[in-house]
């Protein structure tokens, strides 16, 4: 299976990669991608080519995904796996795109065993063994370096789900220790909750305090978009994320923008 897939991918990249010119224009227009080196942008192009060939991007509720939109979505989606590889996004085939926030039908059971139907508008959602769902308005809002990035958020959940339910710890590399990850993230999670309870301004979206899975997803957004903030506010978490993603966005942005 793996051999055939790799052969297919090699053939795809040889014969049908995304056009270099439009790719460069796309990267130049998105500050998050403009700070990548030429070699990184080339690798991103390969991963995006494979992503678009292997995943079905489906616009719903009348939303049409033009080719440039497909490429933008793919570029943002594969940024987290830039230094990993396409296999990290296995286990799902579809990315569903709504024009704007969508209201899924969620049934939740309370402590008394009563089932309630929740109708909360969402900007994105990742299903275990199922699709990633995104609102296009929010994808477009993910282009500024403000720490908000629904695409990175949802795909971080996908990485987290590779080893079971989303719990804030994706499968770690061999050179990483789960205890180091847990210690760093637990301390930061407690710090955020303490700040919220004290009514203080927080470095990251308070939504991150929901649970460890949301904490990891929100911190992944900020790690790529405002890495200096994670490095200053949660240095041990920054080190874990840098080792996991095998990327150092703070150094990258410092070199290009002189800050983060
Ligand atoms: Zn989430």
C-alpha cells in the first residue's frame, strides 16, 4: 500500500505539480507563508499538490471553491506538516467548506442521561475518522498574523486524533518524552485557567481553556502566527511544539519581519 502510494505521489509531483508561478504569488500574498524560505515554499507546494490530489474539497450551501481558493486552503492546511509528511493527514478524505459559520446538529447527554440538541454556530470542526469542516469566511480571516487560524486549528485536531480521541497530545516523535509534553502543557493550561479566574487579560483565546484538546489546537494557531508570544508566555510549550512540528516559526519570523 505504502509503496504504491509513494510511487503515485512521486509521479504526481513529476508530472502535475501546482504551477510554480501562481504558487509563488499565493505565498507572497499570505504573510504566514511569505516568511518561508524558497526551499520551504517548494516543499509546501509539494505537500499542497498531494493534499489536493488525495483529499476532496467540497463546497456546500452554494459555496464554490475556485482553484485559487483550493490552493490557499491547501497551503494553510499543510503548513503544520511542512517538516513532517503527507502521511500525517491520513485517515480522512474530505474537507467540507461552508460559505460562513455553520450550525451542526450535536446531541449531548447530560449527567441525568437526558439528550439535548445543541445548535451553536461554528467556524470549523474536525470529526474523528471523518471530514474537516470549515467556514470560508473564517479561512479568509486566517491570513492575518493575529493568532487566529481556523485551518491550523482544525488540522491540529486531526494530528491530535491520530492516536485516538483528541486529548491534546498527538503521537510524539521518538526523541520526545510524553512526560515532558504533559508537564509543559499542564502547567500552561493551569496558568491560563488561573489568569481567567483572576479576570486577567490572557495571551491566547480563552476558548483554549475549554479542555486540553482545544488548548493544543489554539496554541498551534498562535505558535505559527504569533510564535514570539508562545515563546515568551509558555516557553516550555514552545519547545515541545517546535520539536513536534519540527519548525521554529519564531526564528523564521524574526529573520524576515524582525519581530513576531
Ligand atoms: Zn477546536
